[in-house]
C-alpha cells in the first residue's frame, strides 16, 4: 500500500513553546483519514506544514512521494485544502469564485465552466451561484470552499474542522461528496473534535497529543474493541476531574434566608 502523506520528524516551535514535536504521520492512499486530538495538540499546525502554508523548523513532509518544500509546484498541483477559518473572495459570486480559482490553476475555460456547474449542482448551490459569497451562510461557505478545493481534481484533500458550524443538511451533502471522492481512489484527511463523526466516516485515524502522534492506524486497531471516544480518552489521558471546588455551582439559597 502506497502512502498519500508521510511526514518524518516534523517539528515547529514558537519561542519557547513547541507546537509540533517530531510528528511521523502516515496516511495510506485512498483512505478516509481522521486526525484527532485535544485543543492545542498541534493538529492545525501539522496540517499547515504538510500543505506548505507554514514552514517547519525541522523534519520533512511528502505528498505522493514529493517533498513539500523541495517540489512545491508538484505538491500544490496534487492537493486541495479547506482550512479552518476559511477566508474567501467575498465580493465574488459563488460561480465567479470557482471560475477564478480554475483559471488560477490553469484549467482551460471550457473545463472550468463545466466543472463549476457540476460542483454547484452537487453542492446544492445552483440557486445561489450568482449570489455574492459575503451573503452565504456558514454551511454554504463550507460547501463553496470544498468545491473550490476539488475543482482541479486533487489526489489528496485536506480539511480542517470541515463540519464545524455546518447544519445537518449541508453536512450530509459534504459527507456524500467526500465519500464519493475517496471511492475513486483519492485521499481525504480531516481534523475534527467530534469522535462520533470520525468513527462514522473514517477507515484510518491518527491521534495527536502534546504535539506528537500517540497512535495511528486502521480505526478498528486504534479502537481495540472500545469506542473511538474511549480510546481517545485513554490515549491522551483524559478523564473525570475533581469538581469538589465547584460545590457552589448550581446551589441556590433557600427562601426566607
């Protein structure tokens, strides 16, 4: 089995704080992979370095065997990215945004127009295609952002919290599109805090804690007979905290006193 993504000792430090401490991430080609971890685990920083949005302080990353920083043109042609805190050209319509992205990618005009029309239809955005992106809802923004990331037919798609703030109908649309994408042999890697979502969608999972990978592999192996949520808590050291200091919380003074 070939690897769509592989990192070797990926490292990033901000001042005295180590954000990513030598990550060795492996994602097989054709997998639907989840990257999970508590807040501050280094997920977004790791994805940013793999997708050439942030230069690492050490280590290296490869996409389809190409080094991210030695072969940036080859890598960027092979990846699609939907980052957290998505920023779009808001004064373009949804259709114009896709056409603009396609031309930047060097896709012939006729092909861009056809792909844009098909993506707008699949994302249920045809009725809003000529509406300015600034007027899109959160779910519509996620869908047009995913459409832009898929427009050039990447082999590896990176998504950072793609379902956050998305309504159930839009989430179902995104899920169907992503499942069809991996069914064709392409690879999806997405970060999420929602274990139930990762458990339902993914066949591969990598667990991060403290800037390092603490477990990764086929999801059934990582779960080892547990729910993914329980496996996650066991791996990152989560558990119940002593709430004795919160004895006042919820208490109400008695009437007449």
